[in-house]
């Protein structure tokens, strides 16, 4: 089932997905071992050395949504209906399903804890193509690009609304271009104005994209000079070019918070959309990746510049190049939306009574509203991502989780009993032997279907 990243929910019956039958899963399962063997010869010069996080992430992804790696049992006490919910891999920036769930969780957090009921705007900042490859090999510097975008926006707002007001912004770092080329750029969701100390809002009706581009360019060049990534001579030449190569986009004003959150979903999306991926087993071993907005027309897809065709290994190389490094923060909060400022504002709004020294303080209740708000159940995420209710039985009653199965012998016994079989999509082309992802006896035949 394809994630939709919707903000609404609909009471439809839940059906466990079969990720192994999707082209995205199939190409990695069938060709990743061959990709790692040929990486140094074919792709290292373009994409750099194979990072250690790539095979670790892909190996965990192989078990996402598959009951062979463990599952929860959900049962209806009224009619006895039961189904299995497989565990997820929780790999950020790679797994399509987990990216959709993470985005839904992020929207809840922003709605409840961050965003304020004021008009917002969507901004995009992009680098010159000459500078982009440097950040492929020094990814730890990507968060500093987000800071450059924030400095450009805050400088513009301070000049427009006055230096005493405080701007705010949420900056998301994206590295994937239209066809998964390396294209680091920043998406920004920011209030269309600044906040005063007393809580008032100063509206800024117009944003000059040319001014924002110039501020962003100056910040980036100064940052690169400080890091000794470019020479002063190159900076002087770039300043004389007729077209700077930098880009700044200032979108229309967004008055409603739900619309602003939809923009936020777009900002934190995964690098690749599986809905744009096509494969035809009857054709040569290639994958077709559609452009944004390229939809089928009378059974035929648009051609020319609306798609790119990749062989399987090149697709894997492009897709894994956008897996973020371990510990890299991709979403940053600045100004009035920063963690520090929100913490100060929360302490001002909430009065905490300190008990006398002779009276022991009560331990925090496990069911307190604050702790309950932090708990994010998988059921609510599934409702938001897939627009179905996983606890709604076909008889109309509510279902419940009756257990978690994690031991391989118990897993194999149950899957054999229900006739579950690992049945990945077969792609044309030579593939290596199957890898052992789950147990010593990988993907056994669980019996007739």
C-alpha cells in the first residue's frame, strides 16, 4: 500500500501490505549484493566511497513490513478475526513507509508544539551547481547551509519589520533533485513577519526573492571561505558572473495552519517517491522514474524530459547516496520556533508549584497529559499515513494487540500455519543468491497458498 501523507483519516479496513512485491523493494533485494561488489569500479568516482551506513540501512529495510522479521498479533474478541502487523525498520531518509510515518509524526509535533496561528510562507534556497559536489563528501557541513538560509531570512525580516522583533523558521535540508541527482537545497516554512516581546505579530506583506538570494549567496560564500572549501579568487569570479547560480524562492502567503502543515509534509518528504517508480518485466532491465506531475495519460506515460531510465545498479547508487549520515539533523528550528525559545515560553505559561521540603513530592504519574502527548502509537500513524483504522474489525468492533512474536521458531511456525510465503517481485536481469536477512533458513516455503 502506497503512503499518501494525508492530514485526514477515513474509517476503512486495514490490510497488511506486501512490501516485497513493490519495485522499490524488489530492486534492492535482487541486486543490492551485486551493487556492493561492483560499487568501487562503477560508482566510487562519482558518488565517493561506499559509506558504512548504506549497507546497514538497506539490511534493516529488508525486514520492514515483513512478518519474517517479527510481528504483533491483532485480534477481535467478538468475531475472532486476527491479522499480523509486521515490525518496521524505522530507517529515516530511505524506507518509503517509515518516511511517511515519520512525516506524520512530525506534523503532529509541529501542530501541537511549534507553529503559531499566523500567516506563513514557503521559501526555497539552492546552491550554485559548482558548489554542490563539495557537500557530497563533507556532509557534516549540510546543517551550516540551513544556518545560512536562516541568516538570510532573519536579516531580511529584521530590516523590514525592525530589529527588536524576533523572526522564526523551520528549515528542512533536502539533497535529492528531480531525478535523484545530488542537489542540496533548503525548504523553509516561516511566519510572514516577526514576533514582538509582548507576543504581538508584525506582518511583512512582501518578500523580495532577489534580495533573499543575494543575502543567502553572501552567507554561503563567507561560510565556504571560512571552511577553506573555495579560494578567494573563485569567490571574486563568482561575484562577477551575470547569473549567480544561487536561487531563492518566496511563495505566496499561507493564511491557514492546515495548508502550512501540508507544505511542511512536502518539506520533510523522502528523497524518492515510490509512486513515480515504474518497471516492466517484459522490457530491458531498467527502472523508469517519472518527473513530478508526470501522470499516465490513456495508459501511456509522458516521454522526453518527463522521466529518466536507470539500470538497477545506477538506481541503487542514486537512491542510497541520499541516505543521511548517522546523527545528522535534517530539520532545524530557529528564532521563535527554536527549542530554547519554546522552552522559555512554556515555563512562562505553566506555573510549577514547588512542594515544601518537609513534604515529599509526588512521583510523576505515568498517565499524565504531558507524557501521554508524547506517546505516538503505531495505530494513529497508520490512520494518518494510510487513511485506515488498523483496529477496526470487519464486524465493526474494535480489535486489540494480543502479543508480540519475535522468536524465529515461533515466527516460522505461525507463518507456516497460515500459508505465508515470501514472494518478491521478479525483475529481469541476473541476480545474486538470496541473502539471509531474518533467520538461518531464509524465506522457506511455508506451504501451499
